[in-house]
């Protein structure tokens, strides 16, 4: 099944191709794609609806990528908003 093209994922693909997305944003997008695939294959719309949520390595990787993206890899949680 091919991915439905939306303005968001078209823009994200363009950012990666043009090099305007940093490595942390790229990793975050990759982890988000993985998380969405997991949710779809599990038949849920949210991790909260999944019985494996607390032990899920896919979700843990996504949450880690969110923090890394916000802090741009720096230790200490100094987020760049």
C-alpha cells in the first residue's frame, strides 16, 4: 500500500531532499513513520490503545527521538523551541 501524499509529508520529503532538515528532525521523522506503521499493523490509532505501550521499544525510540530533536542532542533538556 503506498503512502497517501499530504502537504505535511510532501514538505517533509522536500526538506530532507533539500538538506534543510537536521539529523535530529530526520531521525524523529523516521521514528514517527515507524510508530505509525506499528500502530497501523496493531490496528490502533494511538499507543494508549495498545496493551504493549509501556514495554514497546518502538514507542520508546520515538519518545527518545522527540527529546533528542527538542534538545538537538545536548544533555540536560535545554530545549530549542
